[in-house]
C-alpha cells in the first residue's frame, strides 16, 4: 500500500510539473519533483534543473518517465527536480540539467557535459530534430517572401527560446540579414507555443515563430489551422517530415555538472539508455554533433557568444589582432626610422661643422703666413668675410 501511494504521488507531481512548463509566467526554483521523505545522509542528494520547454510538444511524455528513472537511481528521498530560468547564472548547485540544446550551449563556462539526448520515430537522429517555422496568416497577402517579412512585428515564445526564437534568427543570419534589426518589434508568449498563433489572429503580430510539427500536431488534434501560412519553407530531406524554415539541430539534452561524480554519471547514462521506448519511439540516446548549433549562436551573437556584443579590449584584440599587430610593426618601424634619420642628420651636421672649422683654421693659418711674408692679407680677409656671410 505504501509503495502504491508513493507511485501515485510521483505521477501527480509529474503531471503538475508538465502543467508548470506551460504557465505563462515561469518562476525560477519551482519544485517539480519533491523528495518523498528525509534524505538519506549516506547517499548523495541530487538536484536536476529543468529549463522551461514550450508546450505543446510531442516529446514531453518522456519527462515523467525520466523523473521516475532518476528516483530509482538515487532513491526517492534523494532526488528533486526544479524548474529554473534557463539562464547560466541560475544554475547554482545543480547536479543535472534538462533542457534544449540552447540551454546546454548557453553554459560553456559551467563545465556541463551532455549525457543523453532525446530521439524518436519522428526524429530518429538526435543530431537533427529541432527546427523552427516562420508563419503568418493566409489573409496577409503582403507577406510572402523574406523581403516582405522585414520590418514586421514578431511573436515568439521567449528571448531565449531555442526552437521558438533563436533557430529562426539563425536562419535570417544565414540568408544575409541582421536578425537584431530585422523585425520592428518582438513580443513573447512565455513559452506558450499556440499563443504565437493567437497573437497573429489578434493582430498583435505579423510574423510568428513556432516549433517544427506544431501545425501538423494541432491539425491531428482537430484544431483548425487552415488560416496559418508557412513562410520560407525549405527542403531538408526525408529526415524531416514536417514543414520547416530552418536547418535541423540536436534535441533535448540531459547534461551533468561538475558536481556529479563520474560514477553517478555512468549510473544515470546506463539507466536512461535502458528505459523502454515510449509511444512514438521516444527514448534517450547520444547526440554527437553540436557544431551546427554552436555556429548558429556565434553567427547571431547569442547564447555562448553573447559576449561578442560587448566591446572591450580583449574582444577588440581577438577580432582585429592581425591589424593591431601590423599597426604596431608600422609604428615601431616609423619610430626606428625617425631615430635613425635624426642620428644621420646629427652626424652629417657634426661633420659639416668640423669641416667648416677646419677650413677656417686653414684660412687663418694661410693669412698669417701671408702677413709673415709681407703680403697683403685683404683678399684673405675679404674671402673670409664672404665665407662668413655664406655660412
């Protein structure tokens, strides 16, 4: 009976945790899974941070299963899951982090190491699962191309949303646009993905960014999305069965912080990889390529490359060190040239002065010799005066 009550409590907590993910205002440190009782002091107490994940999402069913699995690994009294902002400064004393690839990559200085990534029947390759779609209303006949989208109002899930914001901005950058000044304004729905469509219908925005497959899933649920028009649809091959405007990037990821020991990391990986697949083939596996997402963030100067927006001496040197080095070489060359030129001028002036003084001595000596021999010294005097005037 006690075991049944614990299981029932855990399921309720998981349902509450998923509901919390869809709330319009996400408060940091909201507990999703609480320990059942007093922690065992002889075992490590593990805290998992969960970043806000925009809902609805066909992959969210794997979260309760993951919570239960980790409780089995660490004990129901020694594990808790907490909703956090997704910002690196809020990671604090966590042992595990569950979030998008964007959340993982935003924390390069926190020492995180990816342990497992979600895959499914729809996206069997965990390296190519997350992407975004630009949408507008079909009634907007004035919005069809990239040029038409410029200067319009944007609705997105949040400023740090991975599929709901950043990936779409990365696509704009790839197409030669400046994503920072492409839209006239941006409004956010606090990780509520269908609310993006509502913003369009209420004329609060002109363009929306949604996750891949949202339109297809809403249509399967019976929602009418016939008034929505996809934009910038691209062909990414058979790996993507839904409309997309961007390339595909890695899926949700669980990462370990340096607080989690190698042995506990190994136990987590073994447990997650041994879990049976959920309906739809949801399971944990390994992603091997985050380079595309990393390059995207560098191009839009967000996430781990947000520092590129800050001008300081280090960044200036990192970006322009070849020109700085060339300038220093030219400056040193100019200084050396000036020093050498000054030295040569001074040397030549000294030589001329000494030559003039020698000539004066010779003339004086000749004048005296003429006077001694009784010859007039006027010519010498005059010649000397002329020389004096020329000098």
